[in-house]
């Protein structure tokens, strides 16, 4: 049996805990921004990649949009389906790997929030496959909105200090063991207690990207207009110029 990757192990039996994580608290404000970017056109078909417990998919569906959520974690999808059913919402939540999506030119918009899938993969090639599959799933005229880790941040700031300031008593704990300047990967130990009370200690690594890389990668999969901003949790804005203080960047790509 193939060994599970850290991001697969982390999100097993994590549907309840996931919702209390600091990064999951900005849903309404983020959906306000997404709506503005879509010009409030309710007929646009949206795919939410790495949808987690469905927080963006559910909020956008409540606002009248048609959203399909995909994720690699059955535990998170189960929570998403349960939440949608409790609110009387019909949303398709599907179990798929973002590197191998079965969609071709089916959606007008893709969203991928809070490191949903990208950039957690163990190689750059795998991360690139996610962007290729997003592009394939979108129609010829489409928009792609996502957040990813800002490679400028660890050059000027401590990743450990950032996570320590953000930590909650019950949430996952991160300890960076070193940022590799050759690969722009942060190697860290993540400790988390799952919904069953089982503590997991996982050796993880995440890929940080600089704006010029993201721009080139997106152009190589067919996007023609790429704009990058700072990503303030729950308060995305085009006025938020990307700086070295931003832990994440907000990317808006069109073709």
C-alpha cells in the first residue's frame, strides 16, 4: 500500500477541527470579493478546488451560484455534505485529486482558496499538474482566483513567528525546521489532534512561490492576464499591494 502523504494524513478525521482553524474564519469576506470579481453573474458555473468542508462553496451557493466542490479528503467532504444538507442546499461535492480532474471546459470560474491542493504537493511537477487540470476544466473565456504562499515572506520574516501569532489552543501547531533557498520549500513539523482525539505528528513541506514564477506558470497553461495582490484573511482587495509582509498572495488569472 502506498504511503500516505502528510496532507492526506493531516485531513483524515479532521472535518470538525478544520472549521476552528484560524485560516478558515474569513469565508464571508472572501466570498464578497469573489462575487465582485464575477460581476455578481449568478449563471457562472464555479469549481471550488480543495474545497475542504465546503465553506466557500456553501456560502456562494446560498448567494445563488452553482458550485461544484472537489477535495482529496473524504473526511472534509463528508462534513461539507452534512453542512449543505443541514442548510437545505444541493451542492455536488466530489472526491477527486486536483492533479487528475475529469472535467474539460465545463466551468466559467475556478477558485482555490487557502492552499487548497496547491502548493502542498511534494514536487513542483505535481503542483504544475494542478494548474494544468484547472486550466483544462475551464472554458475558453474564464477566470481563476486562488491564494498561495508568498515566496517573498520567508526571505524577510520568520515563518515560526507567523504561525505562533496565529495559533489557537486547539488548532494545529507548526514548527518550521528550515526554509530551503534552493527549492523555496519550508520543511516543518505539524502537530494536530484529530476529531477522534488522536494526536498526529507529521513531517511536512510546502512550496512558496514568487510572483514572477506564478505569472510564468499560469501563462504556460493558457492564462493571458495575471494579477497578484496581497491576501488579507477575510478581506481580499485589489487595493492590497503585495509586499514582503504578506504570508499569502491573491492571484487573479483570466483568459
